């Protein structure tokens, strides 16, 4: 196929409590949601970040279980792109300001990452390419 593969338009994650997760993501992202509605099967709150939508879903009938674990089949983590390591360092400072625990910047041959978790334990990362 000669055409390029389409970009990711949105990612949606299921959270336990929108009342906890929405303010946490608002502080992290630095903006209010662009959508907040009850669709019937679930309630979702959506943020717009550089042209990509991040949806938080809460279901009225959640499946009982433990917090998110990337070792289970399914999502491993969501990474937010940084232009370079300097921008990554700014996000490390921002996480510190917000009191969000993180693993510090880890450098590897393929780039540098800064890992942290949301209130439900969903693995998130800021990532910068090498160089």
C-alpha cells in the first residue's frame, strides 16, 4: 500500500473515578476538557493535546479488579512526545511541582523517558528521541 498509515486520533482509558482523574489530568495537561458527557454506556471526559484526543471513560458497571498492570495483556503505557531532553527535563520539574511521583529520566540508546502513573496506576511517559 503506497499511502501512509493514519495517525492516532485518540486514546481512551478507563478510570475508576472521574472525580479523581479529571482534576489530576487537568493539572498535568494544563487545560480543561473539551468534552464531558454521559453517553449511556459510559461517561467520558476528553482532553485535546496537540491534535490528539485523550478520553477518560468511567463505566456505571465496572469490572472488579486490581489497578492497572502493564504486564497484563492489553495496554502497556501511553507516551507523550518531547522534542528533546531539555523539554523532558522541564516535564520532570512540572511533575515535581505537581507532586507526581516518577522514575526520573532514564536514558537509553533509542531515547530518554520519564515514567509516571495516573491515580489508577495507568503507566504514562514523556519521551524524547536520542540526541
